[in-house]
């Protein structure tokens, strides 16, 4: 009996799905909301019951709802890195891109590759992720309003409104920053992990909160390299014959929120973390540019984060070599 898979192409407002059994495929489109999820559930029960493996790309919050709904309905669910689907499409020489076609491709990938199963994060971690992402949105809005304030607007009314809005956003940011730490303090496991992460020079309370909110459970990764790949910090090298030899660069196909959170800590660690100071010196001697060095330090910080949480002990530069890799 052939495996039945459900490929889901996620967008903000709609979900395109492809139900695949052998060579037979059925298409369906629903709204990306609770009513749409219920319609899909009824359609699936009529079609094949619950013996279906559903698969979708990790596209952030737009896919969280349907993934959680299907999991709670008893379906096997996989949430995969979009880079894997892209690579699979390239291997099939796929040239045309449509929502229906993407859904079918994801279903075929699920059928052939049997990706690892997904489960929703604990409520405490899910709430933390919402909080840290909302904080990031508020900071973006604040920067936009400050830019407008300095853009030379002559209207006194507009300048007044901007000043009021800036003050409001600053208050919201301060309040939310405190709430994030209070939330972590209320959950012993999160608190312990935050304190371990803070022991790494360059990683502060807020960066630790983003790491914990975005990664869900660092201990679930098999290696630090796997974690770096999840964040899009794995180095990628392109060589072909003798004519194509490009410098290694970050893959940037993972969690963008995590990469952004690690950038400033990497800049700080350039001068404060003894391991990173040594790494910087070695890379400068071999001709690496500043951005390459910062990328390497971002990756190294994530390796250290994996190590201290995996062994459950604070960072010690004298024993950093013994951390799990």
C-alpha cells in the first residue's frame, strides 16, 4: 500500500494542498484560518481518514496554525527547511513555480524522503517566541519613526505626532523587555538555560531570550553543526573544476530571526570573548574580511550555546574545547 502524503504550500491568506497517493494527486485550497483548517480536516477525513503524513515548509508564523491543527487531529506532521524543498526541486529540474505545483512538490518530497516528524513547542516557549518577535517589530517601528523625525518634515503637527508615537513605542519596548525576562523567570527550565547562555561573553539576557524562543529546544539537535545549519550559519562553498572558486559564505537558508539576534553579540564578542579574539586574529592573518569574521563568530557563539546547554554547565574558556561539537 502506497504512502499517502499531504503537501501544503503556505501563504499569508491561503493554503494550497496536494493529497498524494502513489501517482494520484488531489488538490484543494482553503483559507489560512481556523475555519479553513476545519474544512481541510473534514476533506481529509472523507478522503483518507488520519493515515496521512502532512508536510509543509518552515515559513514562520503563517504555517504554525495549520501545523498545530493537523498535529492535534492525530496526523503525522513534518515542518522542513525551505532549502531542502528548493534543493529537491532543483534535483528534479523543476522550472515552473505555482502554488499548486509547490504543494505537489512538497507532497512528493514527503513521500520519497520521509522527513522527521514535528511536534508543537511547549506553551512557555511558544509564548516566548511571540514576545521576542513582537519586541523586534516594535524596535523596527521605532527606528522608522525616528528616521521620519529626522527626515526634515516641517509640519509641527507631524513632528508632534511623531514625538508622541516615539515616546509610546519606547515605553512599550521597555515594558515588553521586562515582561520577557519575567516570563523566563517563571519557568525554571527556561531560566536555567538563559543563565547558562548569559555565561558566554557577548550573549546578554535579551539575546539569550531570542535564542530560546527561536530554537525551541537546543538539546533536541544532534550536533552544534546541525544547529548552525538550522540558523543558516553553516558555511557554503562553491567550487567547480578550476574556473569556479568562490569564497565560502553563509547559507542564509535558516532562521533569519536567530541570525539577526546573533549579529551584535558577535560584534561585542570580537573584543570581549577570549576565544573570539583569538579566532579573529587567526582569520585576519589568513586574509578574511570583517564580515567573514563576524559570520564565523556568530556560528561559534551558537556552537558555544549548544555546548553549555547540552552539558548544563556555564561557559569556561579553559574548557571550551571539551564542549560538545
